[in-house]
């Protein structure tokens, strides 16, 4: 497995990481269960993946618990990246909250669920504009000093806020939405994005030696080439909130997929591997958050790091994507 250094740290992450949103439980993702989720995590580890990205809000703590069970006894061989800042009440209503008091509670809850005494990279999940970033960073610096986390990361931050956070401590990684479809997306699951990944985030990460970590690399399954017009998952599935997977946007995106599938057929590689390889081609990409619960899909993800897109094919793909890029 190809590995890349996470920013200025000594951590070496597999370029294909494992995204744990898919192990939140069957109430969130179609066709998943605890036993199969644990097996999927262990399979990913056995195939060379050492970077596991999770968050408390995934399954309201369930994904962290499963990850801890699946990787018990392997702690020193893996990198765990979890998050803070999305909290919920008894009715499972979610709030953005990055206050010091909340973070000090969240970290202890995550450590307990994960069955560990430290988290390698602790990421601010989404901005909280009601809490001064100085207060947030003060809390993160405190738990870092206490040894509960090793490094601080960000997720979904606009560059202006990220630079403000950097005044109070080192930010080693930045995780944002990025794939062939969502290059400079306006929304994610109907949540406004106050950043443009390709135009702003990637150049910022390169300039500041911050690890860039793209999530949703296959556009939640669209870039596997298996989606069809109509229903691709049941009504409880979290992907129902993704505007790229419904209506006119889905129709447009399926046109892109059809053109990309022709490239895939010509070079003899699965579309999913091409989508991941397209990301790996960008050296600013450190590790890719790829979620999967089926062994065949995990194997496909891992195999995408075993070959490289040639420059001509890479250019051809970008020409196709540029043709559909929103002006």
C-alpha cells in the first residue's frame, strides 16, 4: 500500500483510508449490519489500510464503538482520526458546537467508545460560528497537552477561518468534499459549503504543508458506475440528502459517468479505481476517505493504489469533467 506523510507529522497514512460513516448501522446505510461492518474494517486493515476516519455523530456513537471493537489489539499499528463539534440531544437533533466545555466532554466520550487513551488526529467537524475559534483551539491545545490527542485537524473549514485557527495552534490536516463530480461544490447533503475545494482548499493545503484529505471520493457510490435513474437505496439511507444523487443533478451526473465508463473500458480498469486514482494523481492528497462494507469493494479501493493514471488519460478525464463543470 502506498503511504504518504500527514502534513508535518511523522505519521505515514495509507493513501487509501477507510471512512467509517458506512458502519453507522442499518438505520443510516442500506444493507449494513454490525457483524458485516466489523468484518469490513478488519478486511481493510488486512489489506494494508492503516488510516481510519470516524466521528461521534456517525450512528450517534455507534461507528466509534464498532471501530474500537474491530481493531482491538491493533492500536499501535493504525491511525485513528475522529472529530468533534457535532452534538445531539435525546431526540437526536444535531447541533454544531465547538465550545471548550463541549470538546472536553466529547473527547472523553470518544476515547471510551473507541477503547483507546488517545486519538491521532482530532478534527473540528464543521465550523461553529457561535463560538470564538480561540476558545475552540484552547480546548484542543489542552487535550493535546494532556496526551488525549496527538494532532489537531480541521474539516469543512473555509480558508479564512482555517487561517484564524492557525494563529492559536498547528492544524496538520484538512478534510473536505472532493471527487470527480464535487470539485467545487456549493452544498453537501444540503449543507452550504463556504469553501471551494479545488479553487481554494487544495492550494491552501499545498502552500501550508497541510495534509489534504478528500471525503466522498466516489460521490457516495455514483462513481462506481452502478447507479441507475430512480431508486438506488431505500428511504432511510443518508444518501437521500445528497442533491447530486437525485433528479436533474443525478441525470447530469449519469451522463458524466457514461463518458468516464468508456475511458474505464478502454484502459481495462473499474471506474471506481479510476476515480480514486484520479485523486491519488494529485500529490497534495494524503489519504482518501473511502467507505465500503463489501470485501470486493474494499479490494477494489486498495487495488486503485497499485497502478497510476498516465498523463494522457488524466488529461482526457479532466477534459470530460471540465465539459460539465458549472460555470
